[in-house]
């Protein structure tokens, strides 16, 4: 089985392929085994939306040259969805994108970014300096973690429409939620779980992005009907049984693209 157009996976904030971390876990490998033509973006982990969008444009143009394809299907996690939208809207890439699927993307921002920015600006910038330095070593070309954090501040605007990305582009979105069968928070203490328990106690959230912020285009609901955190949905720090369900979600998503003729 193969989609008409190659699939490009775009990672979110702080993620990139390093010796100790894979931006999409085993997802890209499993999809390739299933016969899909999959590429992973290597945009900066802490770049701004504008600089990452420019990097993503060059990567996609390279994919098109190498494959001879006319367009790509983009599956973007978290801030990667904002990078992709900017690229499509402002960098003349609409003709080269068949679909954009965003997963847990903060279209209306993240309360976590707003929380961080409440600390004294000199302190936040000091931490940002060292984050930038570390990620330059890991391969970022233009890291600017402070500016990236400012771009992700929570807003009241919920982007439920496609905002005229372009006619003919399938735009859809998914969220995920940390919960148990009784509707209570999980007790697994990953970073998103910690944030959800101490900052977003009474809101449906994946730990970093509230459900209402993940809405864009055709909103499809949660990826899975069970507790899945912001990082688990990209196969990071997830136990085996849940991983199988997450991988099945991506397989089903790609099958849908095939059936849509994309």
C-alpha cells in the first residue's frame, strides 16, 4: 500500500534526531515497512516558526526533486503544525501540499509557554541562552528558544477554520488527552503529566496543549480513546501496549490518505 504522494513527518518543539532521542520514535520505520514512502523533517528543535518554515520548504522541495512527486502529505506534531501552516500560507508552497494533518498542535497557543513567560525575563533569557547553546551542538542552525516560547503563548483565538491555506488541501487535526477510565489524571510522571497535574488540573489537555487549542480545519477528535500524552503520541516514553495502539493510529491515518487518493 502506498499513498499517491510522499509523506513528510514534521516534529515539534525540542524534538530532533540525536543519539538518545528519535523525533518520531519507531513510527517512520513501521510505516516504511508497511510500504509507505515516508520522510522525516530535520528542522530546528528550537527554531522560530518563520525560520523552521523556511527550512521545511527546502526539505520538501528536495523530497519532490528526489521522488519526482508533485506534492507531499504532511503529518505534523505540535509546533510542527504551525511551521507547516506558515510555510504553506506565506512561502508559496500551497501547490506542493496535498494534505496537512496536525497532531496536538497549539493553534491557539499553550498555557505552558504562558506560564514560563511569567518568570522574570532575564531569568528566562538566561535559561534560553543555554538551551540554544545545547541545541546548536545537537544540530540546530538557528535556535531561539525564547522567541519560540513567545510564539506559543496562549491566545483566545481558536483557529477552527483552515484560514484560506489553499483550495484543494485537505486540512485536518487531532488532539490527545491525559485521562483514565474514570476521567482522572494518569499517575505516570512524564513531563506532560506533571504539567497537566499542576498547571492544567481542570482542563482537557495532553499535558502541554489543551484540546481546544488543537482544533484546526476538520477536527477529528482525540487520536485514541484513551489516555495519551503530548509526547506519547509520537512514540516517546510510551509503554509497549500503548505503542501498538499509537502505531495503529498512524497506519489507519495513512490508509485514509490512500482512500482519499492522496
